[in-house]
C-alpha cells in the first residue's frame, strides 16, 4: 500500500482493507477470552486498561 493510500484511509477514517476492523475486533476478543482463562484478576484489570487506552474496546 502506498503512502497516499494510507493518508486517504486516515483522513476518511475508514479501514485500510475491507473488513479489517471486524477482523481486528474478533481477534482481540478471542485473545481476551483466552487471557481471561489464564491469568489472575489483577492482570485482567491491567489488560482492560491497556485495551481501553488503545481504543480497542
């Protein structure tokens, strides 16, 4: 992808590839579910903080 295409995608606030945002959301949710089964409660709050900070939730 060229720099010009990236700039257009940013200014139009659209994903760079069709369906990209849905795929990212599904991946984040799957990772979150896996993480919740493997970690302590304190770590879960840290994870939510970082996901919210990155605006993934």
